[in-house]
C-alpha cells in the first residue's frame, strides 16, 4: 500500500521533469548561447547586455522557397547553405528562373549586427552576406558591376517556433542588394526573468524527485 502511495507522486515528478524543458522551449529560450571564446558563427550576435542571439539552429532546417510573382523563385537558408545549390556553391540564398540561377551571397563573407533602426521591429538581429555572383547595376544606380549581397532581418516571433515565416523580400531599385525579413522564435533573445524562474523550478523539482525516491525506497524496505 505504501509503495502504491509513493508511486503516484513519483510518476507525477517524472512528468514534471519532462514538462520543464518543453516549457522552456515554448518560451523561446535558446538551447545555447554563443561562446565568446570560440569563433562566432553566422547567425550569432552578441550586442552586449541582454542582446545575445543565436539562430544557428536554422541551418539544416530546409530551404525556404519564395516565388516573387514575376517568374523568379528565391531559396533561403539564412544560416547555412541552401539544399539546392546554385553553380555547386555554398550560399545562404539564391535566385532562380527555370534552371538559371544566381547566388546572392557567400557563407564566408558574413557579418551580424542589430536590426536597422527604421525596420520597425523591437527585437531581433541582422545577418548580412556579401560576395555573391556579379550583377550589373542600372544606370540610375550608378551603372557598373558589383557582387550581389543579401541581408536577413531575423525578427523575434515566439509563436513562429523554429520555422521562419517570410515577412518581406526586397531588392533595392537598380542595385544588387537584397533584403529578406523573417520571423522566427530563434530571432528572440533569452528572457532573463524566465531563465531565473525556470532554474529555481528545476532545483525545486530535483529536490522533490529525491524526496519521492527516498520515501519510496524506505517504504519498500518497510513493507
């Protein structure tokens, strides 16, 4: 009877142990923070106190396909190479028309920083890639050739989970610059308050599990 009495709390404690990490993910807490001692990776940005972001988990999550309505198809990965490679090169974004394509940037030519002040978003960060395929500017934009480049605005949306949602794709008139705005939970910084609460809850839960197991063990010996 005592064992049965202790079994129910033990099961409840186990379920709570499983529930806690799921709750942390629901709040959009990142699984890790950029390691300041290690070489930073694309889609990592540390802007100082309370401005730490890490969206590297977007890499390998599959291409985001966006048709522009004018016969072109954009493919984005944002934090890694697209699955469908253009010219066999590793690129975070490409523009296709039939079998023809252009890379919009190179993975080894990246930089990260805050969102533009005029972007109108309160939380998130920006990743830019240069050294894409050559492009001819319109005469109104100065003419000549330059490498394509693409910027990703990774905007915080905790309801978007890890799969980004395309908000906008823009090409500056007559230039070779592209701007993509994506909403994703990985564009959110860590919630310090929730981190503290969940840490305290985890410690309390661990103590509860120990008490339940010790009590169940004593109960087993007694009966």
